[in-house]
C-alpha cells in the first residue's frame, strides 16, 4: 500500500497544478522583493558614485566618521560595500521568501487535500474543518509546547556530537504537529485523527524523512506540497479501507 501511495503522490505532484503550487509561493515573493531590492541597490550605488565624484558625503557625519568618509573615496571600497549589500540582500530575500512560502503552503492545504480527493477518492467524504478561532488556539498550544520542549533541550547543546540532533527534536515536533493539524483541520476525512493515531509509528518515520529533506535549503521547501499530497493520499486511502471494512462487517451481521 505504501508503494502505491508513493506512486500516486509522485504522479500527482509532477502535474502542472501541483508544480505551480510548489513554485509560485517561492518565486512570486522573490520576484516582488527582488524588484524592490534591485531598485534600492541601484539608488544606493548611484548615491555612492555621486558622493565619490563630488566629495560631498552630507548624508554621513564626516566629523564623527572621518575614516569612513576617506574610504568612500576609493572605487574598490564601493565595490566591497555593494558586494556585501548584494549578498546580504539576496540572503534576506530568499529567507523572507521561504517564510512566506511555508505559510502559503499551510494555507493551501485544504485546496491540495480537495484536489487529491476529487482525483482519486470521491467516495471518501470530507468533514467540516475547525473554526478560525479554534485553529488559532490549537496552533498557539502547539507553539507553546514547542517552546517548552526547546527550553528543555537547551542544556544538551553543551554535549558535543549529539547536540545538533537533540536540538532538532523540538523543530521536528513543530513540523510534525503543524502538518498533522493542517490535515485534520482541513476536514480531510472523519477518521483522520484515529488513522494518524493508529499509524503514528509509520508516520513518525515518514515525517522524519520529510523533516530531513526540509533541512536542505530550497530543495526541502519545494517539496512541501509533495509532503501534503503524500499524506493526503495516505489518510484518504486508509479512510477508504476503514469504510470498506465497516461496510463489510455490516453486511456480515
């Protein structure tokens, strides 16, 4: 069953719809923020060039920073400043875009679940999702537990070799709980909570693999939609099996 779930998830993921959902939350913020950054950096570089040509650095207190004013007169110093500016700006854009993309994928979970259901599990009925206020409260509780767990593992940072792995435990907890809650709160199916509970060992292993992939820059982020697609297939397929077993037992009785 697991191989079948993986095959279905991969087949769905490599369609135009899901590839777009994977790329759009990352590319759109990069393009928008990148445009502002390019414009801002060009203005900044023009300001440096004009100051170098005229010797007017009125935007800097020359009496307080005489060395800086002197160095700004050299083209190589301009190049160094712009290089650092571009590197830090690019890193900031990518980091901020990652945050936006993760939040966006979380908001898209109900849509992804419904798309998977319509394609392969029309006979599995959805349920009403959690209300907005209840979702906020549940996420708040998850974050409070994450912070508590994070505080508990802080002393273990002093241990060599194992400190990195121990420090990842709170983040794995947050990753696991938020993704499971996203699926449950989206109303994936009425048996979702019991399916997750009955298969928690398998899901821990799967989510461990997903978490490891998520630690890889960009690569892990682009697979966030795939994670949701896979888990949707798994839960919906399990729900279908439960419903079939339930109907069979009723016929026997």
